[in-house]
């Protein structure tokens, strides 16, 4: 090998180790989120949806959307806590506007026979942004949401989280002083992959 070839290989290796090429795949996500009438019947926007990618229907393969594709942004981290739980932070954006946020500690798995409706997560935060036309309302719930892994493929592990969350008392954030509170049931099925740690 010539000296110039060795120099080229060395420079390429330095560029790769400095972040020029990491080999890590870009974050990607699938999201199906919606608002439904809550237990107090004050939800002003039932039926509002937020969708990114597709979980696949009628035998179609799931179609996640990669960060930076078609105006979609995906930001996620999945950190192993070393105690069979993972701290998850996931967000999706469309055309620069945040659509969805999930943040909290997820179990790697749980006993589905003992908990067929999932498990309550006291520190889970979930928010749906820009709900309803023209897209102004934010609904969020901090604590009191339920997490479910609906199939054997779902769960939390290194670099990924796939779950369904249901928050029965998601509170609308943008209200004028004196307006009555508005709550909806926020349901979201999501899959974040290739996440950082």
C-alpha cells in the first residue's frame, strides 16, 4: 500500500470517529394519537387525530417515518435504568410544529395476565399538540396514564419503545382566564426506533 493510500485511510478513519459517519440509523417513528370524550364530557375536540407513518392494515407492513423525511421530525431517547425499566423521551414534529410528546419510565415488560388493561405509570407525561382545526389546542396529562403492550413485539428495550398509552384526563392548556377546564381522553399508540441513549 502506498504512503498516499495509508494517509487517505487514516484521514477517513479520523473523520468517521469525529462524527463524519457514525453508522447509526436515523430515529424513526409511527404514531396514531386521538382525543375522545373524557369522563366529565368537557372535551371540545373529540375525534382529533395525529398520525405519523402507519402501523399497517390488512396485512400491510408497518411504515415508520424517518427523522427529516417529508417534513417530519423524530426526537427520541431510550435509556436503560438497569432495573428492568427504561426512561423514554419521544417527540414527533411535522413541518416544524411539535405534534406529540411522551416522557417517563417504562417497564421492560409486565404481567399481561394480571394486568390485561395495562399498568398505571405515576410519572408518565403525555401531550398532544395542535389538536383540531385550525390546530391550536394542546392537551396534556402528567401522571395517571396507563401503559399497555398490546402484542408480543411491543415493549421497551435498548433504542426503541413501542406501546399504547391512555390518559383519561388530558387537560387543555390554552384557555382564557375564567374559561371552564376542558379534559379529553388522550390515546396514543407509538413506536420509536433507533433512539439515542
